[in-house]
């Protein structure tokens, strides 16, 4: 392939371009044809954002590594961290007692009803745990 530049034919493999600026190229529609699509953005904010660095997650992680039962922590978690759905999912994966497991499932089902994003995220977690 070759390029014609100022009356010269330059092979593309040896093309060297030296310019101060290059024009912008937009391969789509012209700007006049673009339309804004208004979509409301809903931002949900929990009272406390949980991450894997939180002390309770670290505590459960250590218990998992040691093979210890987390069943004794479940009442504390349900009482002191009632909206921490990610923490509840982590516990659901590890809990042995069927009664505590059912309590966690019921709490998570209630939390699913609080917002569309929680519904989707908790639903995905349930799918992974099955």
C-alpha cells in the first residue's frame, strides 16, 4: 500500500508522519445527530460501606482458615450488622447450623426487597452458593 503526499508516492511501511497536530477523527455519526438519552441515576448508600478489610470480615476469614465454626458469631452479626448483606453472604457460605442458615437466608431475602441493586447482587450470590 502506498500514500500520495505532495506529489510523491510513499510506501506505507516506510511512512513517517511529522506534524504539529492531527485532526480528530470520529467514525460515527455527526455531532448534530447525537441525542442525549436522559436516564436517572440512582445512587444508593448504606450507612456503612463494607469491604473485605473490615474487622468482622477479617475475623471470619481467619476462622475460615483455621477451620473454626462461625456459628457463634451469627447472633452478633445479625444484631450489630443487620444491613451488611455481603457479610451475611460470607456467613451463609460457612455456617453449619441449619437454623442459623435459615435465619441468614430470611434476613438476606428481606434485604433483597430494600432496593433493585441489592436484589440483583444478593440473587447472584444465592446462585453462586447453590
